């Protein structure tokens, strides 16, 4: 049941403030990562040599935590009034060194 308009009691967590439980989980995971980092590096190196396919799968999954996922964005443009006169796309190549 949603709050009734004018409710003074349910302010909740301020917008943008961190969730304490989520931060505790993140801190615990970070501690585990730090503790097992040397072993994990060794295992990944061995996996890369023995099973490259599985290594690539794990590597891609790990990248999801360091590179933000891209989302589809829907955009609607109304061209009926002719507001856009010209669109120019310029592609530049990086000079080779």
C-alpha cells in the first residue's frame, strides 16, 4: 500500500545516500578479493594455459564489474516540423606512430 499524500513519518533514506547493508557486502567482498588475490592470479594464469575458452568466459564476466554495462536508450525525434537542417558526421583516424 503506498503512502498517503502528506505522510510525515516515512521519509526513508535521503536520495543519493549509500545503503549501509550494501556497503557492508561490498567491503566483505573486497576483503575476500584482497585475501585471495595471489591465489586467484595463479589460478587464472593456469586456466589461461590449460583452458583458454573458460579463461575468456571468466575474464569477460569479471570485466562486467570494472566496465559499466551499456544500456539501450530509446529516443524519439519528431521530424515533421523540419527542425533539423543538416547532420554532419566526421570520422578521423588516429595517426600511426
